[in-house]
C-alpha cells in the first residue's frame, strides 16, 4: 500500500511526484475520493493491507497549495469502512456502502458538508 501522490500532465502526458506539505495520511487501499470545488480531493476510509486496520478518517488534498489537511469532523461520523464508494455534489461529499469489520457489508449512506465538517446519515426509504 502507498500514500504518495502522482500527477499526470495531460498536455505532455508525463507523470511527476510533487512534494506535498502537511501530514500525509497513512498508507491505505479500498478508500474513496471525490473532488470538491475543482481543487480539493476528499479522501475517506480504506484499510491496511490484509484488512487488519480499517480507517474512518477524512483527509483533503488541496491541489492548489499541494498540502494535506486532516479534517476534524463532527456529527454522525461513519464507522470505519473499506471498499466504499463516494461522490461529490457542490460542497457535499457522500460515502456509499462499503465493508466494516464489525458489521460486514454496509448499506448506508453518509454525507459530509465540507463547509461545516459535519457528517449526517442519509435516511433511505426502501422496501425490504
């Protein structure tokens, strides 16, 4: 597992490894990410190789300043999960499903408001 950043220059089709400031997240796989405001990459969850550790932390990579920020979030923070998927709409970051070592597969959705750093559970009305 890695925790480095590689950048592809689409004009020249060349790769580079920039120097990133701030506290780098721990190496992980199975995490999810989405872009907010064209320059903030939100990364959430994931786990260590073999699944010994599953994370519930949230980090932001600011691509303008090339710096990491570990978000201190509040609200109904999602439990640790691996293999989740995410998307962003405006300033909202959604995590969908995933796997949790305590409850196995999950079928829930959480939303992080990146302006307030507050998590909320999205209630689903589905037939069982």
